[in-house]
C-alpha cells in the first residue's frame, strides 16, 4: 500500500505503462510518459537545490504538464502549491510570499506577472526563456535562471531516492480567509491518502473508468480526480478553464471522452442541467456523480436524478482542512419528500461529532457544531500557529481528552441513524429583530420559485434591527419575475421576518475561482446598496 502520493503512480505504471493517464487540450500522456517526465522534473529540481520540504509554485493553466509538475515536485520530496492562473497578481504575490516558494513552474506569459521572489529557478512549461543565458530581465524579479520544458530530456529517467515520509507535507491549498487574506491549508501525504483509500473502497474506481477534473487544481476537489485516477490506473480528463464556461462544449466533452465519474460543485451541475442540453447527449457510461462544496438546490437535484437514472449520486461534505469527512448516497425514492439533503455519515477512519457550546455531544435532533477527528485532518495553516490553534482544539470528551479535533464552523443536527443534516455556517446564522435566521432557509424558499435559477442571501449589519436581509437571484432563461413577486413567494413559505427586504434580479451571480457563488462579493454589493 502506498504511503506517499507519488507511489500511486509507481504502482500503476507497472500495470498500465502504455495506457493514457491524463488528457487535456487535445493531448495525452501515458502512464509511462507521466512517470518518466515527473522523474526527470524531480531530478531537475534537486539539481537546482530544491530540498525536502521546499515549496514549489505551480502557476499555469491546466495542461497535461500540470500532473507532471505535481508528481515531479512530490518525487523531489518537496511541497507543491497550486496558484490560480487567473487570480489577481496581488493575491498570487501574497500566497507566493506567505509560503516562501523556492521555485515556480509557469509560462513565459505569466512569469511577467510574478512579484519579486527569491527563487532557485523558474521552469517554463511554454514560451522561451527571456534575456541572455536564460536569465530573467524582468525588473521586478531578481535575476533567476529560466529553464525550458525541453530541458527535462537531459535529466535521468529514474526518480531520486525517496526522502519524504507520510507525515511530511505534500501540498498547500490556499483558501479565502475571513480577514480577506488567503490562508494556506497544509495537507500531508497521510491526509490525502486517507481520503484516496476511502474513495477506492467506496466508489470502486477501476482501470476502465474515465474521470473528469472539473475543479481547478488549487481547489481540494481536484485531489479526488487526480489521485484516484492514479491509484486505479484509470484516465483523467483535465477540463481547462476555457471550456467550463460553455456548458454545451462541456457536455460534448463528457460524451466524447466517455466520462464515467464526475465530481464538481453543485453549481457546475446546475449550469449543465440548465444550459448543456444533457438530454441530447449519450451519457450512459456516466456511472457515478459526486458533488461537494455547497448545498445542492433540491429542485435541480431531482431533475438531475431523473435525467441520469443509471448514475449513482453522492453528496460529499468536508472543508479543505479535512478532505471529505462525511458522505450520503442519494436515494431517488426519498428525493420527492426531502427538503434538504443530508451530508451523511462519517467516512472510514474518520470520526465526526456534533458538540454544543459546552463541548458535549448533542443528541439526535439537537443542534451543534461539527468537529472532525482522524488522519485526514490538516496539521494546520502555514505560518499561522494562532489560526491553527483556533481551528484545531483539544477533544473535550473523556477518554479522548488530548486528541485534536478540527472545528468546522458548520452547524448540524444528527439523526437517529447516525447521519447529519447540514444547517448552515455558524457565522451565517444571523439575528434580525430578535429572531434567529438561517440564511440557507431563505435561499431554499427562493429556489422553490420555478423561475429562479440561482439564489443567494446575505445579511447586512444594522444598528436598529441587528441584520437586514438582502437577496440576489438569477432567473432561468426566458423567465421574468419582479422582486415584489419573489418577496410575496417567500412570504408564503417562511415567516415574514425572514423575507428579504430587498431582492436584486441579475442575469447571473458572481463566481469564485472554484466555481462557488461569490458571497463575499455579494455582501460587498449589498453594503453598497445600503450606502447608496
């Protein structure tokens, strides 16, 4: 059994050396080619002084080289840090400086956007080195050796001896922090492999499967796509950013590549459902649909279940800090009567528990914050022991006192069967006029309107009433409805104090780089509305 992520490749290359491992942008690499190139990259990094534990930034759009880079960094004993190639330069700079990247794999085009960094080298996936002798002449960056991708061919085909152990960091994923500063979630080989091993046993991914990779590589959903592919000797199709915004092209790719396993945020599936003309596609090979990251509106989940009756549907839950920690298999027979989908029960080798404010487990039907214990839990945030200490707390329950728990900040209620129902974020439960309101309940009421395609509700602080509710909705194509009509619709489903005072109808809602609804931006828009 593998104890390092790159060993998943080692095992599969012996069984399937000539089989396509990764496809992207009309190109593919076999397992043999992937193993060769990643080993050569590891040798190059070592040759340039990259040592065990050093951080290497990956800063380029998805391509087959993405997986080569991930595995090459790991084979060198280093830690890869995926950088969003479409993020503002200021954010990229903050991340690169925060974790002290020692090398960057990028393109000539994006090299020009990097901040001043002390780097051992820059490896160019595409484009030619600039300046005399392959040394950068970009004013804001010190002179750094640039190495073209073709230079890999000059390095040995065998990977350097393993130097990492399972508790070493494998990658750092940066997520948005509550202060607006990105926070680096550290994940070890053991963290990731705990998740991959559970997936292998639960979803039975095999060599005949073809997985999609819809999520960007700086988003934790991509861990499933890449490493479960390698573990099974399957094939993964990296869906590049230019396709994800065109649902018809995305649906065509699913059909043409014979995708059997799909994993994405619910928003992506809703987008496909509404605009991808899925009914016209031959998707009979699609056997497994996984979704995570946000609540799936029930009216669209029912439509998806009816449209793809052969596919098993799973709701996966877990913040980046825990990988996936609970799961729920969708029961089509129960969907018609469900208002909310459970996040389910704990994954193998993981414990989840709902605790009240005094650290006591809540009974079935009670409400508590969800805590997670097990080998999939992050060791903390890069360079921020204070934040790590707030998120990773001592288990208050005897006889487990002293064990570490990750506090998710999510409110849940357990049922009598050991499954959990997600109620919302601890910080999304607001108080208005003395009433406690869960914003997800208001969104569910808006989604119940047949014309509503997307809905998001935010709370604006107010000295007089505590919080005022503001809603943003996008309508289905060809539909028209007024804000007043939507308020009247909500009033028929929730108490009057939960009806948003203002509803803004838009053509679409803003998205984060990971495909989720950008609630931070909407909250800022709502505050501007109040100030106007």
